[in-house]
C-alpha cells in the first residue's frame, strides 16, 4: 500500500511520467484535477515497482494488456495475476499465481445506503440495513468489488445476482479494517492471503523507481 497524501501538486511528480505507459500518460493528460493525475501516476508506479521486484524484470519490460472486460494482465507471464485499487489517499496492490482481486474504500460519515444497497443481493441488503455502519456497508461493497475482480467480470456484471455472505463466495474473501479504510481481497487461495499490509511511503516509492 502506498500513501500519496504528501503529494500536494502534480508538478512535484510530473517528471515520473516517463516511467509509465504511453496509454496511462495520455489518460493522465486528460484529467483536470491534480489529485486524479497523482493517483493515476502512482497506481502504475506501484504496479511496476512490485512486479519488477517480484519477477526480477526491468520497468521497460513490463507490458500491460487488457481482457475483454478491461481487467489488466501482464503480457508474457500467464501465471502471474494481480489486482489494484485506490480510494482517498491510499493505493493497494496484490499479486498471486492464481486469479485474485482487491478493493479498498475510505470510510465516510454519510451515504445514501438505501439507494446504493438496491444493487446488492437481498441477504446483503438485510445485513447492511440491520447493522447500519459504514464499516459494515464497506465490508459488503469491497468484498463484492474484490470478488468480481477475482472472476474477471469487473463491475459489468449484476451485483444483485450473487451474495458475498454465501458460504461458497464468502470463504474466498478476507476483509481487513485499516484505520479509516476497509480493504477486501478475494482469492481461490484464501489461506495464502496475508492478514497484514505492507506500507510504502510515496517518497520511498519514487526513490526506488529512479534506481531500478
């Protein structure tokens, strides 16, 4: 996990655009808000850093492609799976040798729970509305997001057609509360999911990138 709260202006990190793909550079150039540009930049820097470290390959040898559902995968490494998510000032990345999904969301004081949960399975709606806290809502939301990333469909599927509270799906998911955030990971190798999170400062990530 990387925390980008210390990066206040995009000009502080603009020079690092050379380390990411042309496609993401073009995407960043279209963003109007500095925070969106910063988040998009650090998302790919984090992905490239971890992949480079784990697979012992150079930054410029990392090539991302997408499935028909828009899920990123690493060209040339069919047995390497990864997932990435961001919310607020946090970006998280996870990888494995089997499909995996991750989602993180920041806690909020108010939400339109009734409207949002209308997209949930009835059992999930009942769970949230009878235990109405944002942490409980995000337990369901992040679990659903992580699960659809695991199976590769993304949010294009119908969220109401499956329940992460079911035994079949629930056993694939681990949820962690992190101060002001809730994070869920979905994997067929759930016993191998780490129960702790490795943090990296944004400045340290930038330093690592320059020496790779």
